[in-house]
């Protein structure tokens, strides 16, 4: 004889409230909205595409794209897609660990750590990425193609590939102090 245990049924209101509170924890920014036109027999057919970035302000960031017949639909799809594609970035306080140069297609991004009080010196599509990520002091420049989608992808790819001193020390079989040098005691914020 097989005994079955009764599973607890979920209250739909509780599930919805939990999802809403999780969504409130993330900060989202729209990077770009584009209108596309398709000429058909009856006239022009408009649709919209949106690029959004989402982050928690503590080192998590995600990017997403969405398309729809209306702007609100495209933006909603983009933010939902960004929430699904969250990635962790190893930060050093409110800046990045070290200089990053990353290339994606024709887009090249250069990201430098900033001293305290520098602010976010980045323009275009890079600024919203740093804002939602929680980086407060950074200097960044995009060179080459300025397509917002490629700039955001190159920026996030470069940030995700950052290694923190603990990981590097573990790979090399050394201590964090040996990796960082003389300033190890002052800069060991991981």
C-alpha cells in the first residue's frame, strides 16, 4: 500500500506578494527604446524594442532585451529578461578591483577604478549599468561602435570577468597579502 502525503497548497496572494517584494529589491533602468517599421499591404506596422538593465546595488547586474507592439510591453519583457539573467560582479567597496579593457564586436570599453569622490564618469549606455550595480566611483569610455546593446553587453562581460584578490591568491597558492603587496592591510575589502 502506498501512502501519500498531502502537499501544502500555496495561496496565490502570498506568492504574488513574495514576487512583488523581490521585484522591489531590484533597481531597473531602460537603456534604449527603438521603433521599427514594417511596410505591409495595409500600411506601416510599428513595433518597439527595448534594452534594460537591472541590479540590486550590491554587485548583482543583469541585462535584457524585449520586443512588442507597444512600448510598455517591450519594456516589461526587457526587465523580466534582465531579472532572469542576473550575474555577480566582484566589487572593491564602491568601485571596481582594477582596470578593464573589453572588446565585443566593434565596441571596445575601457573601465578604470575611481578614487573616493570621483563619481560615475561614464556616458551613454554604460552609466545605467554602473548605477544599478552599485558602483559609485568609476571612469569609463566606450570606443568604436556606440550601439547601446553592444556597449551594455561589453560592459557587463568585462565586469563579470573581474577576479577578486582571494580567487587569484587561491589559484597561485599564495596569501592575499603577497598578491596585493605592501598596501594589503589597507585594501583587503573583498
